C-alpha cells in the first residue's frame, strides 16, 4: 500500500474514531441532563461525500435527526478544540433542533408519508457517479449519460427526503409512478430565468441600461434556479418548456454550466469552447463549492430545435430521453 493511500486510510479511521469519542461524550452530557434521546455515530454519504455524523432520535421513533460532525472533527485535529468542547456544542445544537417540538414535527413527517400528498413529489437531478450507491436502491432516470433524475418528497418548509425503493413501497407507488408524478409536477414549479446583468443591477441598485454598459458580457449569461433556490438545477434537465424559454432568450443552441445542485448558468453555445467551459466549471467546483453541492465537472449542450440535452464531453452523444427508468420493487 502506498504512503498516500495509507495516510488517507489513517485519516478516515481517525475521523471516525474522533466522531465516536464526540458521540460518547455527547451521550454522557444528555444523560446528565435527563434526556431520553438516543445517539449513535455513523458515516453517511451525501452526494458521494462521506461525512461523519451523530444520528439523534427518541427511543420510540424511527425518525432520526442528523448532526454533522466534520467541522468539529477538523477543529479537534487542528488543536483548536477538544472532544468535550465539541460535544457540548453538539448538545446545544440538539437542544435547539432536536427538542420535543422538533421530534413531533419529525413524527408528523413520517405519518404524512403513510398517506402522501402527490403534489409534493418532485424531481431532483444528481450526479450518477457520486451517488451510485444511493441509485442502486432508488428509482431514477438517466440524463445525458452521467446525471440522474430521482424523486424527492418535500414537506412544508425546506425538509425533504429521497424516495427510495422502500419508501416508494411504503407510499403505495412504483418507481415508475414516482418519476411520472415528479415529471408532471415540475410543470407547476416556479423557476427564475434572469440575465446575469439583471442580477448585478438588482444587487448594486443601478439602472439596467447602466449595468448593460458596465457588464456587456453578463447580458449573454442566464442564471436559472427555482423559487426556493434549493435543488434549482433540476428544471433545465427535467423540463423541456424551461429549456425552450432559455433557448429563446439566448437566440439558439446553448451550453448549460452546472454551477451547483441549486442553479445553472446558460450561455450561447459559441460563447466558450467546451474545454474552456469545462476548465471554468472545474475551477469553481474546486475552489468555491462544498463537495456535497457539486453537480458536475463539465458543461452540457442543449439543441434549440429538439430541446434535447447532450454531454459534449462524451465521444457519443447521449440524448436526454435515452435513459431507462429503474422500477422500484414496489406495488400498491
């Protein structure tokens, strides 16, 4: 085993050991306060990124809250804090978030899934490679070769959950039905399609004509996201009507630059070469995004006539509708 691989394995092992120490100290703090909450250390995967967490929940409930510990682990590794101090911080977080009111809300979410509101089933685009393990037990449709559309159930507010095969069964739906319902619902979602120059003008409080003069290049860039700005990149990959709107504004074929899971930037196809666009996206992903927010390291192309999305970085063009739907092993 090379020194680099050995160091990586040791770092992962150390992170998990620190997480267990934090959780052990956290349990002691909660017991001292008379709390009946159960806590366990677990490594969870979020968009392909392994994160150490404490899962917290009441003894009589299967619903667990997740308290991520990576920042605490880093502070301890850097000598900026101790296990005891981070356990105290986690306890305060739990008192604030995982209180009786919070657990009642969680129980309500679980009960809602017994008789789900189908209008709350929506699609989310994810990177297929980064989420391969999740996709093995989640209904999905392939998009442009390396992306997938999955179903999510959105409760009131920002809370949501991925609809896995098991959850689809619990909800009385097949995987195909989940994706079809999500596809139908996306037509009713509100999306924002704004020129970058317009957004700059709004932020700086200047007239639009002045912004156009100061930022001419930004007038050829469109920022697309949804109303909540959560998982807002989905619309361009799931809704052909939104792609048509963008094509009309940009005057033809365009490139989709996946700036994160939450928004995309669209530019005329001849604005940048594919390699230039790829370098730009990779740079932003490495320097400005959290790993769990990354959608892709390269651009996608949209044909204004067919409204199909393809991956220009692949030797053979793969159309947006080419992917097959995985069926959950679920029935009514």
